[in-house]
């Protein structure tokens, strides 16, 4: 990626998101498949449904920003099987979002549920980070509730990421 005019804060945020998503998916890949079907009480959203949604949404945000049709990009393999392809697909979507963060502000117009919606590029980019963070926390909560080895969100925070990069100090 060309770093001319790069916003280093945004770049750090998108690299962190990609790292945290990859860590989450890799951790889940090593868990017993029975844990994929757990949810919070009175909620239909299972770990597998949330995981697939997180990856599909990353593809949808990337598609909105770079014009690659979401229908071609958001078909992810079921998390009830091998996570390997899902991890690769999420990484590709996250990289597209990182690249999209380098473009100037503008409007993104999409049809959603039959309605035309227009948003600032910066809003779509910020929402993509928020969305992934929200669902990583949701998955961590589900595993904790069921008293399974959890996802330690402190191990996925920005401090841990910078330490993993060797840039913590």
C-alpha cells in the first residue's frame, strides 16, 4: 500500500481490527464445535451466526466503499466446518477496508432493504470497526456465560496489538 498521505491513526485502527478479528477466528477454530451453537438466553444469535455475520458485514462494508458487489464477496463458509477459509476471507475484507480508509471523504450510496441510503465514507469506515468490536465482545460474553474458556478481550485490545507488533513502548 502506498503510504503517501497515510493517516497513521486510521491505519493503526484498521490493522488492529484485522489482527483482533484474525485472533478471534483462530481461537474459535480451535474450540469444540459444540461451542459454535451457544447463544445468550432468549437470543437466536449463536457464536457461529455472529461469526458469519461479522465476516459477511466486513465484506459488505468493503463492497460499499470499493464498489465490489457484496453478493460476490460475502458468501463465507459455515463456521461449523473449517475456519481456514473464513479467516482468509475476513483478512481480505479487512485489508480492503484498510485501503478504503486512505481515500478522501465522500458519499457512499447503497440500496438497503429496498431503500436508498447515503452515508459519509468516514461513517461507514468507523462503523466497520465498531461493528467488529461489538461482535467480538458479544462472542466473548456468550462463551463466558457458558463457563467455557473465554475470549480475553484485554488480549485483543489496542495495547496488546501494539505489543504484538513490537511497538508497545
